[in-house]
C-alpha cells in the first residue's frame, strides 16, 4: 500500500495528513515532507495519523527527528492528531507518548497552537 501525504498550510500551522502504512520503505517520504516544511521556516506542525494503518520504528524516527528540529531554540512543536489504537501501541512500546502531544482530531491539534 502506497503512502499518501497531503499538506495544508494555515496561517500559523502546517497540517500534514498521512494515509497508509509508515514502514521502512515509506518513512523516507514522511521524513522528506516534514523536512520540506521545516526548511521553509515553519515550525508548528500537526501530523494527522487518523488514516495511518501502521507505524514502524522508521516512522517513529522520522517524527522524532522532526520534533527535535522544530523544538530546537523553542521555535515550535510537532503535535499528533487522530492516532488510532494500533498506531498508538507503537508509540507506547517505544515510550514516546510522553514526548508528543496527542489530540483526538486535527481540529483540536491545530487549535492548540
């Protein structure tokens, strides 16, 4: 299953919606999309994972790397929205639920900035 990534730019926040499996073969796509936002000088990012079917450690690494970059020098934050129970389990196993702010939906996550 191919990974689909769509981006919506709002005034203060970028919303990145991910649809599909995030594994070792598709994580570079996610990494590239996040890096493009950061390189554009935008540091407030919401990643909507409501349509993500699976998250591997490679996907977690991409999100963690972006989180470190946006939080550097207190520039911004990366928040997660709509994390399914299956994907949430991956975050729990890696001990990353305490690192990311997780919201039920993208509206709440975008509004939190």
